[in-house]
């Protein structure tokens, strides 16, 4: 895997920029909807996509750039209308999960000590799926497919022993998407968008920190 090593100060500067814009979007939710809010929401993922194109090479570059670009598209759909465009967002983030999984596989190592956590997460997601099932309607098949991809990504991230950032990012992504499901299909809760977007933003930044910071050679 050929990469261009990013200096840590440059990496932290760009990650800080993405975090700042993402948190600014969260802070602006009280004003939502407003012109170009979808563009503001997508800027962090677009930034990470640009970094992947600049710093990575080969298959890793393609997969990580694709993952972040698809996430940016999903961000746009969910900002425009989280209910109306939920299937579109699921499709975009399905691409993200598959691309992340394929990228993480090259660094993953079989780690039996992490299997209990993987099993716990799978059981928790199956339980949430059971609670949400009566309300999923025509989205049932799409949700099963997406949830399978999400769990595969999370399990693979937990097997990346050389980067706790990637493992933490994978788990946080699972948490943020689980909260989307709870809010949409089980029990809506206050400040759901702010909570979900903040956790999702952290997951993306953690994954980016792990990939750019730990595997650049």
C-alpha cells in the first residue's frame, strides 16, 4: 500500500477544520431549514474525501475516497428530508459501509478477545430490529441489508488491532445509525438530530484519524 505520509500538524489541522464545520452545523440546527444547509452538513465528509485522494494511493485511496464521498451524498439527502429521502440516504451509506469494510480488511487481524463485544453488538442490533420491525413497512429488506453491512464494517473495524481510532470510529458509526433507527421507527427522542449528527461526525473523524495517522508509511 503506497501512501503519502501527512505531517501530524497538517492532519490535525484538517481534522480540526472538519470538526469545526460539523459542530457549526449542529449548532445551526435551531435555524434549520436554511439555504445550503445540506452543503454545510456535507463539508466534513467532502474534506475527508479530498484528504483521502491527496494522501492515499492505490486501492486504499479508491475505497476511502468512495466511502467519504458516499457519506457526503447521504448527508445531503438526510439534511434535505430525513423521512422522504431515508431510502436514498441508506443507499449512500450502504456504499460507505461496504467501502470501509473492504479498506479495513487489509489491516484486520483475527482477535478472539474482541469477539464478545462483536457478539454483544450483533445481539443489540437484532433486538432493535425486532422492536422496529412492525414499523419498517416496505423498508424491511433495505434495512436488513444495510444493517448487515453496518455490522460487517463494525466487526472488521474492531479487528484492526493497530488503530484504536478505527475501532472506536466503527462502533460510533453503529451507535449513530442505531439512534437513527430508534428515532425513526421505535421512539422519537428530543434533540435527536443534534445527538445523532455529533456522534456520526465523531465516528468519521476517528476513522479518518486512524487511517491517515496510523497507516501512512
